[in-house]
C-alpha cells in the first residue's frame, strides 16, 4: 500500500542525521520525495519506497 504525503508535513525518521536532527519537512512530492532537515537545512531526495521503510512517525499533519 502506498502511503500518502503532503507538502509541509514534518516527519521523523528512524535514524538520526549526522547533524543530530531527526525531523524533516516534506518539500517535494513525486516518485522521489524531497526532504529538508529542520536542524541544518540540508535537502535530499529519497525514493518513496525508502522513505516508507525509514519513517518512524509523522510529527504534525
């Protein structure tokens, strides 16, 4: 089942980013999901299937 994401959602991943942050904002939708670290502002693209596996929780909807 494909999980639905919305722009602006803040998600928490299972592993910590090297900067120490765990919360990410969804900034792009498509086959790849664009995420922005809320601690260091680093941006990355992650395949939707990988994000589904690494997702711990949605912080705010």
